[in-house]
């Protein structure tokens, strides 16, 4: 018997380079066509040998061309993936047949310039409705292929190249030791606006040196996304390009099939990396100043709890009151009510952090100064309890500021 395994989330992550057996690069090629030749906007991620991948994607009916290419590639070759090419600044969404051909061309160019024959996955993020500047894309892929490496510098450049309205890179790494062998899970993500599952305007790439086939990876990443990336919201808008990919290169020499304990630790490591990056996405919400952990419990089912959480977490009135530091719990009660899950006012409780706001439908007005102190913080928790059952849901959300409107009112 092996001893209990501790999964450690690293305090400082370098992203993909923390995991053995992967190379990365990030370059600038002015995909936005703004004349900015310094902003990184094209990234490559490659395993040293073709690897297995599982992926989940946006549920939007308006689905970007690169998402379709990824889905088709994984259907055909999920255990033989040569890498991933990613551009920011242009979503290649609502671009018709030419957009699909351009996404296919990105795969072809990545294979050509890296001299890797296995298919590449393709991802794009940025403005919707514009054709990709393919000449610039080709120049970027060519440049990125020449500098692929496993260094910290290229890893951080790769993480920066996928950003759009983000104000900071989002990376995370977890490690654990199994029978003397260190297993690593590392990731990078982007996302700040148009954040509403399934999933959010976000891209995420998680890599591991544990061996697992695509079926294992697919099941795992779908399950973990439902508990992390699908439990965040900034502005209620679902994107056309959402993609989460989990890569396994088997560099450690250990297989996920070796033991239930190994599999359990691997799941925990992937969860910690995804949960950390999901929280960073909400914390970097476009012009947001507060991160709010919204917990809904006591519902008849988890589905009902999620309805309440999304009603409250996406309410413009609720979000703007949070921004103003106003403990206007009446707006929370109103939003919870229009979720229409059978809320009974006389059974309804609300807490800000651990401070009672509403107990069995009765306001706790003597606590108003504590409410104000809590809601003035840049991070706090709101708990709603309907006291009707065991169903619960946790949503990470944010406030909504005047600056968000100013930032998004024009291109």
C-alpha cells in the first residue's frame, strides 16, 4: 500500500513549462492589424511526441470555425495530437466557409513549420466577424516554430500571447509524488469579458506528464469543467470560441490506470489547476473590482440551486450594488425569486460572509454596519439558503462597474 498522497498547488507557476515534455512559444505578428508589433498574439504548444487530448467547447449555436476544427480533429485523432496553435485578436467566428478553411490552414501551417506530422488543434479568440489576416498568421506561426522551447520565458510568452482584454496572465501548477515519481499538472488560461458558461469567453490549456488516453481525459475534463469553468460568470454573455483542452504526454512513465489512488490524486491536481485559473478569470473580469463567491444551498435539486445562483450572479442590479459597496440584499432576494424554483419567503436565509442578513424571511437590520463592511471588501461570500432540500451550487462572479460600460461601448 502507498501512503496518502498530498497534491500541492504551487504558489508560483510558470505555466506549461512546469510540466516535462512540452514546448511553447509566443510571438507578435499584429493579428489585430493595429500596427502594434510588440503585443504577443500567436502561441504554439507542442508535446515532444504526439499525445492524447480531451476537450470541451462552447455550447453556443454560433460556434467559431476553430472550435469546429478542434472537435473534428479530436473525433478523428484524439490520441495522436501534434500540438496546438492559438491566436488572439481575432476570433475567426461568423466568418463562413472561408473561416473554416483558414482554421484548417492554421493546422497545415503549424505542421509545416514545426515539422510535426500529427494534426494540430486550432484556437482563436478576439473580435467576432472579421476574416483572419492569414499572411500575418503564417508569419507568426513560422516565427513561433523557430523558438519553441521548454523554458520559463517561452512559457510565459505563450501564456501572454493568448490574452485579449485580460490585464494579467493566468497560469497554475499542481504536483504530487506517487511511488517516488513526481507527476505534474500545469495550465494557462485567458478570459476577462463575455464570461458566462457554458463555458465563458475563455481558453484553457492543461498539460500533464501522466499517461492517459483520450477517453480518460475527455471524461475527466468534462467533469472538472462542470465544477470550475462552468461555475463562473462576469457579464452573462456566452462566447463563440470557448475551449478547454487537457493534454497527456506520458513523460513520467506512469499510467493513470496504475491504481485508483493515482487516478484520484490526478483528478485532484487537475481540479486545483482549473479551479485556480477559473478564479483568476473572474478576478480579472473586465473593469471588475470585486470577486464574489455566491453559494446557493437548501434547494430541492442542484439544478434549482444553479438557476438561483445564475439569476442572482447575473443580475445587473445586484452586480452594480456590489460595485457601490451597498448591501442591498433586497435585490438578491428579488433575483432569487424570479429564478422561479418555489422559494418560500418565510424559509429564506441570506448571509454576507458569516453575518446574517435575512433569517427565515426576517431582516437582521441590527447587522447593517457589518454588512457594509463586508460588501466594501474586494472579495466576500454571499450564501442563500432556501431550506427546501439538499441541492446546492457555487458560482464565482463579480461586480459591474461604470468602467465596464465605457470599455465595451465601442471596439
